[in-house]
């Protein structure tokens, strides 16, 4: 009996030709695993195609709920962004895909797993490191990396092997999509001076006028969104709804040059309206309910955790520890945030919470003020005492 390999199958050209290639090169039975993290693919169609292309078995795994609960929620709680901008949509889905792939390989008694990552990106790191940490026995096959075949050659290969693949319209872009965002690279975008053409956008197609605006209220409980405009909703619906409203204003477009783990700088465009808006709203709620020291320290944890996710270090002790810090910090992050949406822009314009630490009687400059000015004078004396001493000794630091 032949050995088995579980392939993370997307239904696209690259993973499709991989089925044949793996069979020829490694003489293995290929199980195609379609892992649904909310990408808008036609899974039934891809399922059939995998079998037509010679996979011995195909499976569709619905990972959406798990994606939300174990990956998107921690992202919101941690305001997770790489290099302060990228909401990590592609990156946070990888450990989940890896987990499902390895689970399937274990179930099937497969000796190997395969993925479609190239040799240039971060995703190969996320796959390989994740797979090795979950099951070090598994062999990793990466046809794109091993074969390194250009796209036109891939189409030729598909034709030569009579594969039914629709590649009539060749898109110059590489696109990755899931519930949390859409990533677009390659083609004209490889020139960082070139403005992204309007037609690459799908989630942020602008249908609003420049002077239109709209308000939405987002309610959080323990750091996660639970309602929009007073209506309780399943988190997937909240994400969808905000993607739709904010997207129609062109909110959530990110155009950046980022530092990949393997050292290359790359230019990528992201569309993540819900991620951008929810995390900003969440951050503003934290500003209201958390004390200063926690907020400031949390910034450091957030940045480190974003790096860990980007670098493919999900299944690691440090990521787990950082996440438990984040979880513990969210107990009182409950309340409502009012957001004003406008053309390609939004701002938080109101916040309230039963755990608010904002004390109007202390903050006000009006007559209701209860603040004792003597406190300040004395506090500042003690606060500045070490420097007063230096000054007295003539040790001036200008
Ligand atoms: N640069 C992003 C990351 O490493 C996205 C990678 C995938 N992008 C794409 N357009 N296929 O997480």
C-alpha cells in the first residue's frame, strides 16, 4: 500500500497541479484537505476538482467557529497588528490550518503533509514550524518551493496532463482571503511607488459619497464584540456586518511595505475593515476601563505577540504565556463604543462602560471640581526629588 500525504488544498492552480506532481515525484496517495476559514471559495466545486485531479480522497473542514474563537478573539483582545498596521489576517489563519492538517494526517495515518507555499514568503515558515511542533514525525512536502515552477509553466503542465482547471483569465495578483481580511500582492503592486489600482479592491469598494457619514455602536463584553447598534449577534455576523458597512466607505485599506521574516521587504495591500475598526474601538474601550500601567505594559505584550504570530511561532510557550496575560487583562473590557464612519475614514466619538475609570468630578475644570490642588504640589515634590538632589549637586543634565 502506498503511503499517504495530506495536502492543504485551495482549489487554485498551484495546489491543483501539486496533486499530480506529488503522485509522480513521491508515489504517494494524496488526500486533499479543504480548510474553510471563511474564504469565499466554492468548496463543493474544489472538492470535486480534487478528486477529478487524482486525489484519493477529499475532505472539507469547516474551521470558521474555531477561527473566530481561538484566533480572531485573541487578536481583538490583543489589538494584534504587525508593524503597527497589518491585522495579520493571513498569518493567524495559518496555525489553524496547520492544526487541521496535522489532525487529519494523524487520523489517516499519513506519513506526510503538503502545502502550497513558495520559498519567499512567511507562510512556509508558519506551516513548517507549526507542523514540526505538532508532529515532528511528519515529512513536509512543499511542491511550490521544491519545484519552483513559474505560472505559465504550471499552466502548460496542467494542459499536458489534461487537467480540468479554469485558468482562462490570468490574474496578476496573489490573493489570500479569510473572515478577518484580504491580502493582495504581486503584479503592479511590486513597484512600491505605484498606487494600487481601484479594481483590486473587493471588500472596500466605495459606494458612499465623500460627504456621507454614519454612526455605529459596538458593544464589547470581556474584550470581544457582542452587539452592533444594540442588537446582539453571532460574532461572525458582527464581523460581516462591519466589513460591509465600513467597507462601503473604503475604510480598512492598508498599503504597506513590510519586513518578512526571511529578510525580504515586500509591498502588500490589505483590506480588513472589521479588523481595523473593531480593534480601534476595542483599544479606546481599554483606554476607558484599564489603569495606565496595564495599558502601557499591554502595548509591549501586543507587539511581541504580533511578532510571534507573524514569525510562525504560534505553537510555542511564549505565545501561550502572552495570550494568558492578554486574557487576564480583559475582565473589565466591557462597554459601548460609538464610531463615526466617513469617506475612507472613521473615528471613535463616544464611549461608556459600567467599569469606566473616568471620574468627571476629578477631570472637570468646572465648579463641580473636587480635586485638591495640594495633593499635586506635594506629589510633584516627591516625584522630582531625585532630580532636585542632582541639581543641588550641580549635576545638570541638559
Ligand atoms: N504578507 C502577509 C503575511 O505574510 C500575507 C501573505 C499572503 N499574501 C498574499 N497576497 N497571498 O502574512
